[in-house]
C-alpha cells in the first residue's frame, strides 16, 4: 500500500510538472494584480501605471495597481513574496527596496535575489535638489555656505529612511562636509507636499515628481542630480558643477515572486521590451523627464547585485539605521 501511495504521489507530481508549462502558455486568463510598494502619486507609481496600461493591452488582461507603501518598500515586497507565483500577482518597485533595505533592516522579511525574479527595468528617474521658495539659498554654493554656518539648521525631506532621496543627501553632506536635519516621509509624493508646505526647506526628489510644482512657482530648483545639465532644462545647473562627481538617478522595474514559471516571465519580459521600444511610449516618458532603461532579466539581476555592493558602502559610511 505504501509503495502504491508513493508511486501515485510521484505520478501526480509528474503530471503537475507537465501541466505547468501548458498553463503558463495560456496565461493570462484573468486580471493581473500588481503591487507598487510606495504611495500613489510618486515616481514609481506614475511609471507603474503607464507600464500597466500598455502591457495590459499586449497581454489582453487588465493590470490593477495596488499601492502598499511603508518601510521603504518592504511592506509591499513582503506581500509580494507571500503571494502565489502564478503570474497573477506582480510587483513594480524602485531600486532602494531591492538594494538598500538589506542594510537597513536587521530582520528583513525578504531576500531581493532569492525571493523575486527580476523581469525587466523600465526607466531611470533623474532627480533634482529643490527648495521651498522662501529658502534663502539659490545655488549649491550658497546652500553649502548656509549649511556650514548652521549645522543641522536646515531641514531636508526624503521619501523615507534609506530611500534614494535620503541616500542622495547622505552623499551630498558627506561630499560637502555639512550636516542637515533629516525629515523622512512615506513616499516621494508626500515628501513633495512637505517641502511645498514648508515643513522642510530642501529635498532631493524626482524631476518628474517636482516639475509641476516648479512650473507653478511653488518650488525653486537649486540643481539636478544628473552628471550634466539636462537638455530640456539647460538653465538648471548640475550638482556636479559644484560638487565634482556627484550624481544620483534611481531606477524602477517589474519583478515577480520566486517560482513564477519561466514562460510567464518570458512573456512579461517580451511585453515590457515591446512597450519600451515603442517611440510613442519613449516620448511619453521623455515628456515626464524619465529615461527609458529596458534591461532584461540577466542584466537586471546584475544591476541589483552591483547596486547592493555600492549602497553597502554608502549606508555604512553615512551610519544610516532604521529608527
């Protein structure tokens, strides 16, 4: 009887393995749920919604966005890890939750490269250092001088502890020998509202997130975080003009829970790259000051590994720890 049960179990396992490719080939047959581990309105959310709209048209099924912000993306990615690896729950995340959180949390509930399958990156997000219109400094040199006169007298916002906006300022203060007061928010959108409302005086944030407020005269630009001036905004200096070598541009991309069948990953990768290769989509991103970066699984994985090594050094040097 035991031999029969063992044989039956083995046969059942083989049948399941044989069925998986067939089921994956038929995917998707129902709507897809995509977790964005950041609040609505931020840079990652904006890109996720654009990509979801275009990819859903290729796949023939709607993709619904589920914003689960908090803990620098850890809450949303933990939920993604716990979901079924059937292709019906995906994630769209920024870099820091995949590359920095492991150095910030002692008991992080996920391992970026073991618990998820990188599918494809979408864009990199150029950043800017902006200030409230009442802030007295108008240039990077003036900011540095003011910060040195009043250590910790300038409050800067970020999208969260360990977020790219926090890391950018950590790089900046280290390079300039200054000290400023950090005020973390839960996402790039809330951080933008914080600086507009005067809760903080300056912050690094995505150009795409802050540009509408700059155009409306609610914020002023001190500099961009790109290596050189941006072609669309030649009057905005680069931080690197005053602080040589400075640059910071986060990336965002799609991931799936580990165990998701390869045919599904391949379909998603193909769909992502088709969308990102469309000139109309590229222009849509360009209009929002986003740069297309369509790295497939192998290069995406290599990018995550390289960034983990880079941020390990930065986080330790800055002494960034979860509060």
